[in-house]
């Protein structure tokens, strides 16, 4: 995880009576938060201002129309007000995602120490998103153990699960199937490079990875959708801010392009991994894996045995 430290070194001259002629004083200052804040301001000016300009221009145009020739047309008023409401919601989603991303980035260099059960998180999120599943008649298939404890911040991991499942619903056609799989603690190679789910034509890419530590075990979540799939050339850009595939820049109900960037930063903070597997026409599989919570008493028993 990226960090910034400024080092100040100054010579200190000692008297002859103290025995040492010269010493050095070293002062280290952690400037990670300052650098991140500077970068976020620059990113906001470069990207967010552009994203907000479109809905604001749309709102201004519709307001001008409603004040003009449409002020006595109830049908036009209803249609324009509906579009204005959609544009307002889009700006609200964008601002909420930007705030969420900034909160995650500020603490990204500080690993969490709490505990969260991926199984419980998936159950809570799928219950919340049930209306969206029913609206599109999507068949949800879930494969989970009794529990899968991870080291992490439960609220942030809830956001990861929410983003991945909501994206899968959004990009799956009506009447299709959505598959969720939670796996208990495994070694890194097993969770980062499992058997391909989409066949020989699929491509896989690791978007975020932990530092190599032998023996580390991870719990994982895999979300497979039935969407159009993503071309190989677009995979490296999936976690970039505001990047959307297939020209999804327009449309008030489209995503903000920040969801996967948020997922990546949260996974980085948790010292976990984030991978994608996809094939055009076959769908996509997004996977996250997180350090498993080790049962200290059980490990001691196994070591003793």
C-alpha cells in the first residue's frame, strides 16, 4: 500500500568531553494523509467536475423549458420532472460514492483489526437487494459454508459485497441466473487462481493482490453474472475511477463508475486480493479474498498434536 514519508537529517556536534565529535538526528514524518488529500482534490477537479456537468446542464435545460413553452403542458411537465428526478439521483449517487472513496483512501495505509463473517454479509446484502432480483426475475444461486470469518471492517466489507452483487444484478439480463460462492480459509494460490468458470475463451486478471506471505490463508467471495462479458483489453481498467465499459457514460440510471474503484481500495486496506474473469458473451466472475481470522486455540491444539 502506497505511503509517503519525509525524512529530515541534521548533524549534531558534540563537545570533546562527551566523547563523540558528531552525531546525526533523524526525524521521520508520515505525510501519507496529506498526499492522499492533495491527489483527491486533483482527481475531483479533473473527473468529478466533468461528471457533474452533464446532469447539471440537463437540469438547467429542463428548468428553462418548464418556465417557457411547457409551463401549461401537464404531460410535458410530468415527463421532464421525471427526467430531472433521475438526474438528481445520479448526482446524489456520484457524490455519495466520492465521499465513500475518499474515506477509504484516507485510511488505506492502516490495516483493520476487526472481524466479519462473509456468509452473514452475503445474507444481509441479498435480503436487501431482493426487490432488484425479483424485478428482473433473476435466479439467485448461493453456495456458502456455515461461516467464513475474515479480518476486517464489517461496514467496509459490506460495501464490497454490496457493490459486487449490485453490479452483477445491473449487468445481467432479465430472467438470467446469478451465482454467489463463499469459500472458507484457503491458501493464496487456491483463492487467486481457482479453476476457470467461463471456459477456455475467458481471460483472468488480478486487479489487487496482497504482499506475499507464505502460509497466509484467505476466505473468498466469488460473484458470477450472466452479462455481456468484458473484452480482455478492458480488464486492466475496470478499477479505474469513472471507467465504464461499452460507452456507459450516458444515462441517468447508469452507475457512477466508482464502485469497483471503491472495492479495490477497501481490499487493499484489508491486505486482500481482487480478481476478475470474463469472456464476451459468457458473463463475468468477480472475486475478492481476505485474510482469514485464525482460531488461536484451535491452531495451538493442531500445533501441539
